C-alpha cells in the first residue's frame, strides 16, 4: 500500500491485480472446473475481491493525496491535549492488535480448510505433472490471495475505526475540560465555537473520504448474503462442510468489517449528539442561581463549579457499568458559585449546538444508532441464517 512514489504505487497496483484479481479468477475457472466441485466458489471469490477492491481504492486514493500521517491526523496531535495524545497513541497500538486478532483466526481456519480440501478432493491439478507439488503450489497461492484480500478490507475498516476514535477523544475532551474552562474564565465562548467547528469539519472530511467505502461495504455484504442464501437453499444444494466452509469464512470476514464500520460511525455520531445534551445541562446548571448580566464580567474572581451526585435508585450500581462515554453522558449536577458567561451567550451556544449536530454522514444521511439498527438487524439475520445453512447441524 505504499503510494509515496511511482514505483511503490506501481508495485502496490501490481500486487493487487495479481492477488485480488488474477489468482481468484484462476482459482475459480481452472480449479473449480466441474459444477459439483466448489459450487460456491463464484460467490466467495467475487465477494472478497470486491470488498478488497473497495478498501484498496479508498486507501490508495487517500495515501496518494494526503499520505498516511494526515489520514490518521497524526500531524495535528501536537496541538491537542495530553489526554488526547496519550489515548490516541494507545488506541493506535490497539488497532494493529485488533487487525491481527481478526485476520489471524480467519487465515488459520482458511489454511486448515484449504489443506483439507486439497488432500481429500478427488480431482488433481496437473500443473507440474506431480500431484503433490501442484496441489501445494495452488494451495499456497490461494491462501496468499485470501490473506491479502481479507487484510486489505479489514485494514480499511480498522483505520476508519481509529480515525473515529480520535474525534471521540476530542469530543470527550471538549465536554470534560473546555466547558469548565469557559465557566472559570480561562476560555471564551468563541473558543468553544472554534473547537466545535473544527470537529464538525473533520467529521465531514472523514465522511467524504470513507462514504464510498461505507456504501460499497454495505452493498457487497448484503449482496453476498443474499446470493449465499439463494445458493444454499436450492433443492439440489449440497450443504456439507467440504463445500460451504469457505462460504462461511467469507461471510465472517465481510460481517466483521461491516460491524466495525457501522459501530464506529454510530458511536462517534452518538457522542457528537450527546455533546448537545451535555452543553444544555451545563447551561441549566449555570442558570440555577442567576447573576445579572451586568454583574457577570469575564475574568472576575469566582469559585469553580461544584459537582453534586443526584439521588436516584441507581446509586448502588457500579460505575464500571456506565461504559466509556461518561464524559459526555455523566449525571452529575454542576452547581456554579459564580458566573462569568452571560445567559444570552450560553443560550446562543446551546442553540448553535442544537442546530449544528456533527456526526458521520453518507451522502447527507447521518449514520446514527437509530438508522443503523435496521441495517444491523437485516445483515445479522442473513448472517445467522447463512451460518445455520452452512455449518449448522440438522
């Protein structure tokens, strides 16, 4: 995926055409030369190649125009707070471990299936005149193509998740520290507006860079599930482990990537929308003991806001059950002892946030949780049905 120079880009494209196009085509037309052999090969090869092509085109376009550092916003980390930098660095390391944890099990299962399939298949591949050598070469090339296509697709999904996580850290930092700084007089409302505008701009840029990949992933996964269901539910379909294991592995890869994309988009959109509620609560707490506007002067001496836990029936619940969005959805009541921001400015800020909600959008449609629930249930139903037809027991 090196597009820093013409030679690197040429090598990247050559490797893609070889492992994502030529090898799958040869595996389907040369190895599956009988209808009874690998009946689901076309669905598997087309689905994986299409998914890897969507990821490759998305990443290659971004690498060519802005490079990896700007794609991951590493060049802008120096202007962020220490908390954002440290958490993003830790999340960057975790993303590579996540990618390995997704690719390695699928590759191990695919390798075991390929070895078993070539060892038990009645047909042989007479490429070199030696059955063992021909099967070993064909098996190795097919596993390399599977590994490459799965890794490219899942890498794009993981990078999208990482970029969304950075914006989530910025939103949490926005809600956790910036509003307090405004109340304490160390920052003005204009800084809040500037920071929120910058977050909205970056979310729009992220949406623009990945919108085609998101739509392509959704369409490819849905089409693959429908095609698989049509093939496995035919009256003459032989749904045994030898024929359908590769189909199940393909569905696992596609659904894993799609879940990563949808969950990341929904989470960052939910955090961006929860910021409005956090700011509204801050405005309400500042209005509990109002001070006349003419008495509230920026920079005057005052005490910081007090945090009071509300009394509720859920006080006995563990704080660990609240998840990782406490900074945006905490239930603490902030009781200010003095005010430096006038009511009109606070109301204007709340009105602005209510009418300018940020989030991941795809051609104008916001990918929030309510919108994604329908997509997830449709894909999950097809996925479970497919697994039941392929590796289920009757």
